[in-house]
């Protein structure tokens, strides 16, 4: 037993080095570090950590295997409920999930469940030559039943993974030229290396999942075409990729980006690599508007592209929705925070390019519907910051394309696709949905949980 009150520290790149490269910030545990951290687990009888995990990973069991150095067995325990452990170990908000319920967290830091999950997944990737193919338990009777999955983000991948394991003939349709959803186009390389995502997708391909890229369902084909082509069920996991703007003066100027567009150019289209000709300007001074994880990712990318970066957020630090770790990393890397400030307009030069952002100072009033204190402008406190680019990171919502082109597919009151919570079935028979397309912007693990539930719903529907 290791009685340390703090987590075994995770080695990471020096902030002054990493803020000019795109390599991974956190470097991962060695075997010794992992065993030492695993020995902090109290192996509680009632396992509060498991109920904090949206896919119920059997956390104390896998951690026990780490203490015994049985890393492959630990991997098998994790992957019995979570098909993307190397991803989740890196990007899950563990502080509000498994680690948030850890008994060790009452008098000190919780056990580093995410760090251990990452270690086990990386150990497996480095030591296993071939993936075991657990499709052998698949039902023979399912093999002629074709299922279409729309979208290859975590919801679609988890759904496809479970369906192929049950023996179905599964095809994933993806609108972009690369699979992975936000894992490849949104979350930057320095938080989630893309070869890890590619490894997980290659595993699905090896099991027989077919991927068809560059197909926008609702444009190139619609859901009816998929049924006409012989698919007997469709899962929609198209995410919530439509950016929000503030509707203020100057948002059409050259040099104003949505965070999604900026991050896509950098992450998916590799604008930071000289050998790629992705059009992106190397800006000198960038304002990023917003206080969530997406704002932190955009700011940290802009920093690595060589800019002086300023985050403008209308509430205070305590109200920032970004993970504490991401805010800390951004600060360490030299990003300047303008808290309790809100943009009122963006000013351009005679070439219509961004020149300044005008902001107003804010104070916090009574709590609003979200429970956070409402920011109220302080009249007459306007000021400007000289910038040559503004990145809007204000959240995203569902693109209505599929609902608009599919008969009988209703929307819920949050604007997402309406489902039956029991089995993720939509209002159109044979169509299922899950992930951000249903809930609006959420998390990787929640999207995966929804994909798994959708797969179970499809299995029940096709075998009724
Ligand atoms: C920058 C950023 C950082 C984030 N950081 C974190 C984090 O650290 N931790 C965390 O847990 N969550 C994070 N999230 C949220 C998380 O990534 C999402 O909740 C999750 O990816 C949702 O998964 P999904 O499968 O529902 O959708 P997505 O990942 O959005 O995947 C949807 C896929 O469907 C495709 N698609 C869309 N429309 C169509 C169509 N009509 N036809 C065919 N294909 C289509 C898209 O191209 C995309 O590939 C972040 C999100 C962003 C944007």
C-alpha cells in the first residue's frame, strides 16, 4: 500500500519548450510509477469510482492487476467495457467522473485513474503484436444484417465496435477525409496524438468494419438511400459541429475564425507542418473568446503557431467550464487571461482585416439558469486590444442536415435528435442516434456510452 496523499507526478514537457511544439505535453508513467500509483488504491468494497464512469469500467479490478504487474490482464478488464482506453485515459474529465468519487480524494488527491488507464493502454499498444479478434463470439445469424453508422467520432466508433463484435456487417459513413470525429479534427496532437486514434480505428478495420469517407449523409446520400441500399438499421453519431457566433459587428472580417475551423486547419489539415499547404496565416496577436476546453485548445494551438495569445472570457475563473488542468497548462504556456471581459465589436483596417477587438468590463450578478453568476456589463468601461485574429470558441450545436432530410426524425427540446433513452431509438423506426448529435456538446466517454447503448438497441431491434 502506498499511503501518499498526492498522485505520483506525471512527467511532462517543460512549458517553455512545449509552447512551441505540437508533441504530447504529458509523457506518461513508467512501469514503476504506474505500480506505485496503483498501490494508492484502497480497493473499496462499494467501488464509488465505477459508478462515476459513464461506461462503468471495473476500475479497482484493473488497478489491482497493475499492482501485480499483470498489465495485459488490466487491459482486458478495461476493454471489456471501454473500447478506447488510450483516448479516455488522456482526455476524460476524470476529476468530475471516476476520480471525483475516489475515497482517497477526501483527504488528499484521488488515485490517478486516468493516468493508470493511459499507462495500461499504451503498454498494451507497445507490447501486443496483434489484436485479439473477439468477433469469434459473434452470432452467425447476424452476419447478413447490414448496419450503417453515420459519423466516425467516439459515438460511431463505439457503436460500430460493439456491432462488429456481435457479428453484424457494419459500414461507417464519414463526411471528412479522415475518421475519428473531434478526436482527429478538434483535440490537438499535443493532448491526443493522432497515431493513437489511428490505432483504434485500424483495430476496427481489422475486425471487418468498413469505412466510407467523404460522404455527407443528407447531401451525397440520405437515410432513405441507406435503407434502399439494404441497410436494415442506421445509427446517427454526427456530433454537434455547428459553431455559435456572438452576432457582433465585425465578425465577418478576415481573421475571424470559429474555433472548429481554426482547429480543423491545424489538427486535421496539419497547418503547423511546413510540408502541408493548408492555408492559414501565422498571426501575431490572437484573441480567443470563450472559457471552455475548446477555447483552451484553440489558444494553445495559436501559441504554438507563434502568436501572443489572449483569452477573453465574460465570467470569472471559478466559472470557467474548461478543465482545471487545461487552464493551468494554458497559463504555464504563457497565455494571457482577460477574465470578466466581453467583446462588443471587432474593428478592421482598410483591407477588412482584423485590427482590434473592443471589449467591455463585466461584474458578476445573480445566478442565471445555469446556476453560474450572471455577468453584467459595467457601462463606460470599454477598451480595445490590438489583435490580428479573433477565434470564437462559444460552443457548438447540431447541424440540422440529417433531421431536415429524413422523414419522421424528430428533434428534442435542446435541438438534438430525439431518442428513447431506453435504447437510443429515434422516432423513425430502424434509426438510432447517440453522442453530441443528441445531447449537444458533451464528452468523449458519454458519446461512447451512447454508441454502445445504440448498438444494443439495434441488436434488439434486428433480433426481435
Ligand atoms: C476542441 C474540442 C476539444 C474537446 N476536448 C474534450 C476533452 O478533452 N475531453 C472530452 O471528454 N471531450 C472533449 N470534447 C468533446 C468531445 O470531443 C465530444 O463530446 C465527442 O467527440 C462527441 O462525439 P460524437 O461521436 O458524438 O461526435 P464527433 O466527435 O463530433 O463526431 C461526429 C462525426 O460525424 C461526422 N459527420 C457529421 N455530419 C455528418 C454527415 N451528415 N454525414 C457523415 N458524417 C458526418 C463528423 O465529420 C465527425 O467525424 C472536445 C470537443 C472539442 C470540439
